[in-house]
C-alpha cells in the first residue's frame, strides 16, 4: 500500500512539474531541460519566464532617436500578433538591450537584457 501511495505521489508531482512549464519555453527547450534548469539554476529559469511575460516590447521607432538606434537586425514578423523572444527566434543577452527593425514597417522590437529580468 505504501508503495502504491508513493508511486501515486510521484506521478502527481511529476505531472504538476510538467504542467508548470510555459508552452513557449517548450518550443525551445525539452521538458527534461526545463526540469533540470528549474532545479539546478532556478534564477535562470525565472529569467526565462519573466522574459516571456515582460522581456520584449513592440512599438513605433521613435523619430527623435531613429538615427541613433543601432539595430541588431531585422525581423519579418507581424507586429499586431503577440510575440516573445522565443517566437521571434531571439537569444537573450546578459547585459545588452537588443533592438530589431520590423521588416516593411516603421516599428521595432526591443528586448530587455537578462540582468533586468530577475
């Protein structure tokens, strides 16, 4: 009886752990990788989740800063659709903001550095 109860408890905790991962994280990382990251480096795991929620912004390129912004590239995305760093194929940098021009528009994407996503 104890063995069955222990097994049931394990299965429930495993399924809860699996359900906790954001679906977009699972587009880039396996469940096993996320479980390991959550256990061995919880700060990095928190940063990734925070980046999904508040790590990127999309908006018009400010006219007064248009010439001074150094873009890290150009993205072919729809600015009217919810996006995050994973869906846009962006890798977060530790201490550097990233800016991308959205192809065919006067819009840009800004990406916060990891250091601001704790």
